[in-house]
C-alpha cells in the first residue's frame, strides 16, 4: 500500500463547523479514512480528516500567506 500523506490524527479540541461536500468528494474522504485506519490500525471518522488536509493547503498558498502576514502580524 502507498504511504498516505496524513498520519494518525491528534486528539485536539475541535471547533464545530458545518459544510456541504459534493457526493464524490465525500466518498473519497470516506475511502481515505478507511485507508488511514488500515495503515494506522486506529479507526478515524472522515470528518476528522478535513482540518489536517486543509491546513497544509493554506500553509503552502503564497497569496494567502502574504495576506495573512500583512493583516495578522
């Protein structure tokens, strides 16, 4: 099996938000959670994957980081 980009999900205090996902994106998220559970040996709910997937995207977006640093530094 290929090495996944995510590792075990840390237990962190969450902030609840509600989002609507396209059905195909949800199916892929569920499949990813199943693959991660097989790799780590620990079950993970698909909704717990959203934050660890989204954070690196924002961290590597140069335009966003420029705005973030200008506004919040």
